[in-house]
């Protein structure tokens, strides 16, 4: 038999091809078998065939495959299939991207049992930008890759592929005295100019910009608004879902981030009036596009000519083009949320109200993000007492 070859005196070489249950790959497994007793040629042939079948069955059952011998890349396939697939789109995309671009090129071909803490420390220290290899990654990006590595080796231990976790002795990348990121937002004059600019935009984009500025909604929350969520009589919007990027770039409709994100937001009267006018336009658009209108189950407030919701990144692309075209100081679309919050702070609105309006789980989150603006408002409040008592004293 081709799969049973003599190898020296009383020694034979067994070869079996089978799929590795851990990696899904077809692999060649071999074993050297030594015959301990003398046999007739016919009896030897039968004996070797029996022993070969025992070995083949062991391989086919998966018991001969030792998980400790698989590569990091082989294990990553298991990690993706059995863990990452259970995550939502943003987390799935982030982990797979970090592994593909930064972990696999360095560790992918190494056996997972051969990985030492120092290998991981060096990997994190030597990280470079994919689009600019001459420059190192930011600390934040390194921390994200650290979390990806931590997840991989956590499950390698949990699923008994390795005994000790090499990440236990790897510190999370830190930047000493890291400066707090300065919020970028529009001041009152810039907001007024933006409202004037919005007047010239298509109705759905005008409403989108106005909503982000006056409610502080997240991009996905604004895209997820249906007309049934809006009470035009009371002037409120029920924020209960979001449209975000899912796995492999497929949009998903999901509930809001937390119970605090699920909230009822009050609208300024002028915004309610805008929405009433926009509703008339929306209904007319639906009638005019009857032949191409394919959305039957939902009435998305912000939608395309066929009634379907926009792709999650479409507003960001639109916003970038708008600011460039109109020669407006560009800030991120998400910074309109910060603009909304800082305007409210400047008007003396209590942080608790702002926190609830933004959908923060804790007021401490609001205080942490907008601490500088709140301190400035507190300083202005204190100065107002100086003015008050100066007037009293002059009487």
C-alpha cells in the first residue's frame, strides 16, 4: 500500500490525509510504526493494515491533531468564527482589521505555543501606520491592538490551546500625562451661519443638520428616526434605535446603545415647524417616486428617493463635501453633537438635563467630556455676582 512504506528493519511509515478539525485545512499526518514480533509475510500485511487503520481512525476523529501545534493564524480563524461572529459590527470590524493589518503579518505563521510575552511587547513597540510605515501608530491605536491581542490569547487559554497567557505580562500601552483631547465645535456665530447655509440644501439634509445641532443626536440615531417616532403636536422625538455599520460593511438597525440612550428629546418650536413642512415634502416625494419606492415596512424620516434609509457613512461624506464646497471651517459631523452641548452649557442649562438629552448613561460622562465648558460657565456665573453687587454698591 502506498500509505504504508517500509522504513528500515521492522519499521514502517504510515501516511494519512485528513482535515484538521481546528483549522479546517487538509493536512498530511505521518507515524513511524515498529513491528516487535516476527510474522509471516501474509500475517505481517494484515497486522500492518490493522495498525494503519487504527492510526487513520485516530487522525479522522481529531484526537491525533494537537491544538498546541497550530499557528496563530489558524487559531485566529477559530477565534473569529467562534467569538468575533457573536459581536456587533463595529467591534467585529475593529478586531478583524487590527488582526489583519498588525498582528497577522508579525505572528501569523508562528505556532501559538511558541509566542512569548516579549514577542508581544516588541510587536506593540514596533507598530507602524499601514498607510504611512515611516510613522508609529498613536497610543490609542496601540491600545486597540493590545485589546485584540488580549482577546486572542484569552480564548487560546480558555479553549485549552495554551496553558499560560503571554499577555498577562504585557502592559497596556500608556502615554504619560496624555493631554485631554480638545473638543472641536462651532461658536454661536458659526452656528447661525450654518443655519443659513442649511436653508440652501436639499430638504432632508437641511433637517438632518438642524436636528444634530439642536438635539445633539448621534449620526446613527438621526438616521434611525421613523415618522412614527415623532410627535409633531408635542414637539418630541422618541430615540429608540440607530442605524450603524455592521459586519463586512453591511448596515444594521439596532436598539440604542443603552437604556439611557433610549430617550424622549424635546424639540425647539422652530424645529417642530420645520419638521411639519418637511413632512409635507416627504409625502409628496413618496407620491412622485411611487414607481421606484421600495420601502414598504418603515417610514424613514431621512431617506433616499426609494424610501430606504441612508448608508451609515453617507451623512459623513455629505458633510465633508458641504463644508469644502461652502468654505466652512470643517469639524467632524460628530462634533455637531458637541456644538449642541456647549451651546446649552453657555445658556446655563443644568448638566443633568444636558446629560439626559445626549443620552449619556451617567452625568459624570457629561462632566468629563464638557468639563472645560462647564467650568467656563461657572466662572461666568460667578462674574455675574460681581456685576450684581457692583450695581448694588453704586446705589
